């Protein structure tokens, strides 16, 4: 019995044990996260009918959830660094479960809106999981490589869950005879079960003693995010409602105020001993390109999905568009999600041998190439699918690579907040792009054959912006030290500092 116990203990302590155990449970968590993201979309029309609202009101659901996630993710990630990532992950899962059950019984627009926003706590799951995996692997001087491989598997689980959720929602709704209340119980049950999985099967990380929460820093950051995202949401409203030129002054004022508050935040944080976000860490050559890349990737990953769907449904008699019905559009989105999975798998496989910095550069370039191909090739379905697949493979790799790279570049005790910031910057990038794209596409609406469709020039602008984001990210990543994000026995675990920091001066491109 002792021999069997020692074998089990060695297995659990080995890299294989960590991979098969901890990462396996986290894949289930991310499948649940994907279900949340894919389940509700096919039901929006029925939700609109049930709540007695207009189709355009659905946009407020997305805006509210994006805003809440941008505000709470940095705070929860910092609390994870301070008190243990498993503890905060469990809290976030419980809050998400409570909000999911609230959605089941919400009978009016405002109640549903608040519950939908609070459900956004699931956004912090992936950064906390990355931090837990990295901290476990750090003990064996393998935190960086282990995290890269695990991140790819987690993204596979996330996208697979999104596909499962999207496919299951309509079928469950039909099987229940159109009972929306019973149908909405399914994701609530899934999140409730995953909270128990986290509670019983996920080990805790080692919290950092003597830390404190920089409350005023987070308050200032919250105001900055509120002002900037508020300006972007208002910008999208201007495009959708075709408001007059006077409305733009509010956008300019809110953006200027947001930038000013961000400047105040940076100066305030530089004076703190234990800041909410360590600006000095963000200035490192292995960190700032990663965070900017996350912002740029958010432009295409989060902001371009709406234009993609509307373009696929645009009547092809106009000389552009694919003229697909709802089923055809769903198939296009499904193929794009599959390409994300392929990109995540390729990242998990190639990260064992290839240089992590090179993977980031190639993945960013693929996003740029995919959207560039839209400019000359967009009239046939196979062309759109090919372009999307190329961009999707790059995006899938980046979704897993960026939080892992940020965790590897962060000093000990800041892995949670560093990986979470990639999510926050990605969200801001998506919100920014969504607002800009809404204005660009609305500007050309009604100019072709008296249709409500956006003009081809509007779609060209969207694709060009997405392509530019990918190529700019690829260029910026050349400024990362060549040996960044690699395991290093001599520096990484002993000092708690990333290995790349020790050689940044030698390998940084200036």
C-alpha cells in the first residue's frame, strides 16, 4: 500500500501528474466558460420576445458585461495574487453561478441586464487558471513551458464549449417545447457544478504575505475605464442612431477625460510601494509588447464578429456579400471557431520546441495576412472561409499565448494580475473596434440600391483595420528579448523574476 501511495504521490508531483490533473480540471472549467459564451446567442430572439424589448436593446447586454469585466478582472486577479488564486477562482465561479440563476428567473429588462453583467465574472477564470498553472510549474523550474502548453489546451476547451453551447441551445429550447426558463437552467447548472469541481479538485497556490490592496489605485483605474469605455459605447450609439454632429463632442470629452485619468493613474501608481498595477513591470521589454498585442488582437477577435455576420448575410446581388441565411451564417462562425481551436492546438504542440517569441510573431502575422486577403478576395464563400481560417489560426494561438507570455514575464506574486491585464486590454481593444466599426458601417448604410446594408467601402475599412492590427502587433513583438518566456533554472525560480529580465539589456531590439 505504501508503494502504491508513493507512486501516486510521485505522479501527482510530476509534470505529467500536474498536466493530467490540474489542467484536466481547468479544461472542464473552460468548456463551461465556452458554454456560457455560446449558449445564449441563438436564444437572443426568444429572450427579446420574453422581455418585451427591441432587438437593438441586446447591444446593452454586451456593453454592460464588457464594462464590468474590464473593471473587476484586475481587482480579482490582484486578490488572487494576494490571497490565493484558487480562492478567488472559486469566488468568481460562485458569483457567475448566482448570476446565471438570476437570468433564469429575470422577468424584465433591467433585472436581466444586471444579471447578465454580473455573469461577466467568468472572464477572470482563464487568467487565474494560468496563474495557478504557472505557480505550480515554477516549483519545478518549468512554469513557463508548462503554462504555454496548458494555455493552448485551455483555449481548445473554451472554443469547444462555445460550439457545444451554440449547438445545444436551440435543440434544448425545441426539446422543452419553447420553454425559455427551463432552457436557461442548463448553463446555470453547468456553472454550479463547475464551482464544486474548483472547490474539491483544484489545489491552492502560495499567496504572497504582507501584500495590500491598493484601493485608491483601483478606484482611479475604474474611473478611467468607465470614461473610455463609456465614450466608446456612446460612439457606437451615435453610429447606430445617426445622431447629429453635436453628439460627437461628448465622445471627445469622455475620451479626453479618460486619458487624463489614466495619466493620473500612472503617476499615482509609480508612487506606491504595492501598486494595483505595477507600471514598472509593464514597461519591461518582455511585457509591454504583449499587452499592446492583446489590445490589437481584441480588435479583430472581439470587434469584427458583428461585421462578419452582417457581411455574410448581405444580399450578394449588391456585388458583395454572401447572401447566407441564419443557418449559413452560423456555419461560417462555426468554421471560424474551429480554426481558433486548430490555432490553439498548434500553439500547444509547437510551444514545446519553437521559440515562444517567434510563435507570437507568426500568429500575429497570420491575423494580418488573413484580413488582408479579404481586400481582394471576398465575393465567394470559399474565399471568406479561407481568409477567416488563416486569421482564426493566428487568433487561436494568440488567445492562449498572450496570458501565458504575460505570466512568464511577471515577477513572482504578480502572475495573476499580469495575465489578467491581457484580457482587460483585449476587451478594451474589442470595445474600441466595435464602436469604430459601428460608425464606419453605419456611415455607408443606405447608399447602395436603397438598401440598409453597409457599403463595401465600410467593410473594406473594417478588414484593413483588422489587418493593420495584426501586422503592427507582429512588428512590436520584435522588440521582445529573443529569449523571453523561456524556462531558466538559474534565474526564473530562484529569484522569482523572469529569466528574460536578466538578459533584456543584451537582446532587446532598440
